[in-house]
C-alpha cells in the first residue's frame, strides 16, 4: 500500500507534492519531505518504501533535501533522516518572495504614476483640500484669522455669520494689526444678534450670499456647508481661489451698506434690503423706460409690479412707513437718504454715489403716492441725477 497516498487522501492534501514544486522541490524531493514530516525520523530505505520512491534514487534525494536545508541526515549508517519543521524550513524562501512582491508592487505604482502623468492634460497641476468637521472648522478658522497679515474677505449666510462671530478674539487681533476685513452678509442676516458680536473695524455690506466662503490673505480659503457645519479648507493661491476673490470684489461693488440698518427694526431692514435689490436689478429695464418717458409716464401699477412679481407688499403701508423704507433702502444702495419737507409737500431723495442715480427711487415713491391718490411731480436739481425732488399735490 502507498502510505503517502493514503495520508494525503485522508487530509485532502493530494496536491501537496505538486504545490511544493513552487518552492523548487522535485517530485521525489517533495514526496520524501512529506513522508518525513508525516512519519518522523526514518531510515532512507523506509522513506523509499513509504514514499514509493526507487531505492536507487533515495540517497541522492535526501542529500538534496539536506543541501536545501529541509532535512538533517545522520553521518553514520544506517542513514537516519529527519525533516526540518516547515515554518523554519521555508521561512527564508517565503520572506524572499514577500520582499520580491513588495518590490514588484512599488514598481507597478511607479509605472502607474508615469501613466497618470501621461494621461493628465498638459499644463494642469494637482491641488488638494481638507474636509473639517464643525468643531475643527471653527478652530482652524480662528487660527487662520488670528494669523492673517493683510486681508479677510467673506460672503456669509446666517450659519457663516454665527460661525465667524465665534472667532471674535481672533478678529480683534487681526483688525488691531491692521488687517482689512470685509464681509458680505446675506439678507437673512439683517437683524441677527451675531452682527453685534463682531468687533468694530470690520466693513459690512449686504447682498447675495448663497454660500459661505472666507478667504484669508488670498492664500487660504474656507468654504462652509450650512447644512452640517463641515468645511473644505484650500491652502493655495490657485486659479480657483483667484476666481473666488474676483467674484467677491464684484459682489462687494454691488452690495449695500449695512451700518445704517443696525438700529433699524429687523423687519424694516429686511424689506429695505429686498427693495434695494428689486430696484437695482429686477426692475432696472422698466425704470429706464419710465425715466425716459418723464413724470407724466409714471404709472401707479409700478408698485403693483413690485408686489406681484417680487412679493414685497408696499401698498398696505402708510406713507410714513414707505418713506422710512425708501430712506433705508437709499442708505443701503447709494449712501443716500430721504428728507420730507412737510411745509412745502416736497420729498427729496439723494444719492451720494456718482454711479447710482436716484431717479428710479423717485419713480417707486411717486408710483406709491399716485396709487394713493396724491399726485406727484418730479423736479430734478438741474441735470443732476443724484438729487431729485418729488412735489406732492396734498400734505402727507
């Protein structure tokens, strides 16, 4: 009976002789080694018997196993052969192959990098950013602000305003060091207590703030997600950062002043911001038509357009409330204001920004009074578009 075959069959390892060829063993060497680890120390003739090997080949086979450090053969006859335990016998070979595999993986990685470089568009360069959780975002933002040297710009919604207001000590340090800080606040921020937590010296304006983006010294940019407080930190002056800086400057030029609204009722302030946006953007073309047509073309339905198209209710307000609203909107839009001369029934509207005319505001106010049955007449001061008077047919 072939003892080795029986043992292999019982252990479901009949493929072991072939597997040992992976370690450089011949079929005879593999069968001899398996016999020794299964039976223990044996004479050469016994190995030949149990392994079913030719007797003429057994001595040569066990000597090769000894040379490969897989067996120990006694120096006296009869020769007694013992197998070296597998973990010890094959450890060096396994380690050698593991080192080879690691080296091969490194070579593949290097080749892949070369391939990626070849596939990358010419002139491109890779940039990286970090995702911060809410707590880390606050800590990192405070650190960046405290270490700023020249400028801090930000567009902020309510979440962003609340976040940056928690960095007050860092903001104080930056402003004291001469850093220019400019924030554009979304309309929903008007009336927020967080505004009053900001230190003096920060320039505030209000405008569109769909996302929270804070740029420090044009070298670091933090984008904050209002839904969960997580932030993306970009630490470079790449084209993306330059684009965001350009967008901020354009938005800043269009944004309205906030300081005049700090003492205004939040509801009135929000309406003033919305009215400024409507007049300067949404109704700009219609305003031009009315301005060209003159006072006689001033329609009462202009107020109706504002209410129906933009949802800003004006017609239900009193004359005093509307004039306060327009006064606040003028301060936001063009640093101007409204004065009411009760004795002469004249309302004066003024702009202090050369590029922003006050005539559209006179049209809005005139439309309100005409709708209320108080006929207005526009009187400009010479050719100036920065000062317009509205004479009313009866007292307000």
